[in-house]
């Protein structure tokens, strides 16, 4: 497992684990990041990570992205 920010751009990966506090996990879940969901890294730029999840593109900070393990 590795953080989503280190995955290969454009490649579909499955979320294996989401770390952090309960509040962080809830926040990520509201954005569509749930265990078992297929996502793909779009880009990493200036500390922001853009991820395609559920046919949408979501920008999150690099610290949050480190909590999403694929």
C-alpha cells in the first residue's frame, strides 16, 4: 500500500485504507473517498493533489492525500 499521491497518474487504483481521526475520515467520505472505491490520480501540483473519484475531480491537500492508502 502507498498513499494516493504516490500512485501513477491516470491509473485506476482501489482505496484500501483511510487513516486519520474520525473527523478526517468522515470528511474524506463526504468527498467520495471510501474503502473499496476506485479512484485515479490526475496530478500533484504545488501541494495539491487532484483525484478523479465518482466521475468528479476533487482537489485535496497533500497531507490529506497521505491518509488515503491505495
